[in-house]
C-alpha cells in the first residue's frame, strides 16, 4: 500500500508535535514544517533515535507565500502526494485593542490567517489532481467567542472558520475534506508557566474541570484524516471541555 504523507506546520512543538507523533505511530510519513532549522534538526534526531524513521523536516516561515510555495514543491518533488495538511502553526501577540500596535495585528494575521492561503494554495492542486485529501485548520475557542486582549488573534482564528467552510464547498466533490478544530485551554508549555492560583481559576470555568491534553487534539486530527471521516467537511469541531458550547 502507498505510504501516506502528512504535512504538519509548527509540527515539532506543543500540539503540533503531538499531532506529528500520532501520525508517525499510525505509519504515516510526516513532514514537519517550522521556521527554526536548528530546532527542526534536533527534533528529527530525537525522534529517529526513538525509532521513528519516517520523518522529514522543512524550514519554512508559514507567513511567507514564496517560502511556502518552494517548501511544498520540495515535498512534492520527493513524494508526489500529500494526503493530509494540518495548518497548525500559530502565534499570539496579546494586548488590549487600545494598546495594540500595527505590528502585533499584522504578525498575528500573517501567521494565523494568511498562512492558510500560503500553505493550502500549493497543496490543494496536488490533492485535486489525486482526487483525495484531508485539510485540518487549527483555530481556537477564542475565534468562536472572542477574547479580551486578543482582537488580533480572535479575528484571525474566526477567519479560519470562514476559509474552511468556503474551501470545503469548493473541493467536496473531489474527495477532499476541510475541517477546523477549535481547542480550548490545552496543557502545553504556555499553560504550565501560569501560577497555580490562576490555573485553578481557569479550571473552575471548564465544565469537565481540567485542561485538555494535546494528545486529545492529535487523536481528533487522526480521525478526521482517516478513511472513515469522509462525510465530515466544513465542520468546526470544538474540543474545550464544555467551556463554550454552540
Ligand atoms: P506552540 O507555540 O507550542 O507551537 C506553535 C508552533 O508553530 C511552534 O513550533 C512555532 O515555532 C511554530 N510557528 C510559529 N510561527 C511560525 C511561522 N511563522 N512559521 C512556521 N512555524 C511557526 O503553540 P500550541 O501548540 O499551543 O498551538 C498550536 C495551535 O493551536 C496554534 O494555532 C494555536 O493558536 C492553537 N491553539 C492552541 C491552544 C492552546 O491552549 N495551546 C488553544 C487554542 C488554539 P517557534 O517556536 O519557532 O515560534
């Protein structure tokens, strides 16, 4: 059987790393994109030492259209097909709108929203030719409900929903699904740095009473990329412990 290829942006840290590892366990070849060459090499060596051989790493800033085009072309030169694209890379530059400057606005829109165009554009042609594909776009609970101090991030993540729904309609007949995942509070490095009392306050607002785990996001990604999920497209799957229901 032909090897499946999954491309994960921001695929070596936090949620993206768990997604990459889950794909590897499932037998996919994983191509992890990140903008830091040194960290990519270290990560690939660590994973190969742990027995995961089917890894490629590509240095690419997802906010740069030309870089994305060249990087995706290099993957397709090598493998001919991309079965799953996970647009996961994201950043925050928080400030209340009164204090937010244009560079904070631009950076967040470029990395979280323009990256959807930059990465999906060169990949979709290949999926259309092959008449198969799975695209997962990482959004956030804050793109659904908005968040104080995150006008830039909330706008970008809300834009991801519109992008997903429009593209899903355009490619559905070609056996390509496009879905959004909206995580709530996930137990990543960022959360581990929060003081205990603040963390307890956050957990109190979550009906299931705990943070989510990146592994839980990865499990959902694998399901959405599998053969049995072909009827799910244009959907947003919230994974937030019941914190925001709609
Ligand atoms: P992390 O900051 O842990 O990881 C993000 C990854 O994306 C990093 O490896 C980062 O690289 C990479 N990245 C950032 N900018 C670029 C860029 N321009 N080009 C290429 N790679 C880039 O984030 P999380 O794992 O926490 O989040 C993953 C996704 O999930 C994001 O889209 C985030 O918005 C979303 N999300 C996360 C939640 C959470 O609780 N953690 C909640 C809701 C949504 P580098 O380290 O070099 O910057």
